[in-house]
């Protein structure tokens, strides 16, 4: 079950998953996160993750009918990942069974809950797309396509994803969104990766980036100046997450900042991905994705832009209070007293 906002009175209407067409398509990887436990670093817990998969789950939990385009590994970890995605109500049509193994990420948590990852992924299924595996066209109901993270950079799949995004950009019927989610250790040559990320950003309508992403893309600029530089390169809207300092957004020269709510941090795993899923959900509910994507986003005024970022920040704030990538549902948000941001 899910909820969708009534356009007139901001009430929520319950819908069955099988009564809805897919509105959001996410393309990218799953990763099995190996997380430390209370028993110490020698005892690990396997938790399905991966930035794009986390974003798809976050959007689906908030009520957006979502399909994840993903290659699922053939091992036991892959079975766990598939089980997670199906249990979250994601459209199964995008989940391919691949012969290759699952990508792994060993997470190390700092005292403040921030996570560092060591990846094991050279032979993983997630970036070995074949031309016939990605859709040649999208259904009319799809309003947004989101691409993110490692799958944007690793071949042979990266070129095929770029071609699909270029096709949709030229078609002009969906909103293209991007989260580069830079993982410096696994994206290959940094200069080539930087050029590729900026090329993706130039044809995206919305780019969400962390302050760390901006430090990679624009090493000589502050986060604020880098956000404006990124906005000037092509996207209509740029949103920057800055951890405990909150987030800022730049829309056609207009800038808003939102502070992060106080939260007891368990860890930061999946916080940025949940933030991205919340952005997509809010924009979909307010009819700001779809045909004529730049004009739709440009219609946001300062109050609307602030509400968008406040909603995303509130979702991320709940996620960090939980272990692993565990974003809230809309019902949980409303129960915590955040309807003014919804």
C-alpha cells in the first residue's frame, strides 16, 4: 500500500501497488553492505544497499511507484537483494538475473556515525549491462529517470547508461535526475570521471550532490560557489547535502538553505540516498516532473523550493537514527509530526 497527496486538500489517498503505473525509473547498482555490529569489527552484518537501490526504496516507501533497473547477482547475496527489492514493492520488471556475483562494500563507522566503504566489485554484475538489457523505450506513465553512483562510471555498462540518458534527454518527455555519489576508489581515472560526471550533469534537469561530490568536481570552490557553477553548466535545479549542516538548493540563481534537524545519529548509511528519494517523491506529488521538465522545475518559487528541501532533510534525519539504509514511510513521517513539510 502507499499514499498519494490529494491535489486540492493535502490529504492522502491510499493506493494499491498493482493499481498504479510506474512513474519513476532508477538505474544503477545494488551493493551488499557488510556492516560492523555491537560485537565488534570481526562480526559483520550483511545488509542490502547501493545508492541507486536505496533511493528507489526510499521513493517507493514514500508512495512513488518505482522501477529499479538493476542486474542482480546470482549468489546468495543476490537472492537477499532481490528479496529486499520485491518486499519494498518495486516493480519487478527491471530486475535482471545476472551470472556475475554481487558487489560488496565493507563499511567502517566513525565515532560520529559517518561511514567509509572499502569496495569489492571488479567482477560484479551491476555494471556489466548488455545492449539488449536496458529498455529501448519507457512507458508513457514514466515521469522521471534517476541515475546515480558507481554504475555511471564503470564499463561496459556506463556507456550504455549514458546512451539511454542521452536518448531520454533528446526525447524531452521525462525529468532526468542525477546523483554522482562519487566513490573515488572505484571510478577509475579521476580526470575522466570528472569529465563524465559533468557531462551527465549538463543534460540532467536536477542534480543532487554532496559537499564531498562538489569538492571532487570543483576542488578550488566552496560548496556554495560550486553549486552555482554546477547549476550554470546545465541543470535547472542543484541540491547539495552537507551532512549535519543541512542542505542548500540553487534554482536559476535563487538560493535557499535548510538546517538539519537535530537527530541522534546511529549511522549515516543511506542518508543521502533517502534524501534523493524524498526529492523525487515530493516533486512527483506536486506535478513537477514529466514533460517540459525544465519549465516544470522553473515554476518553483522560494516557498516551494524551501518546502522541497525541508521534506528531503526531514526524511534523511529519520534515516540517520536507524542502522543501515532504512528510510521512513510517509505514515511514519506524518506520525512524527512533519505534515507541514510533506
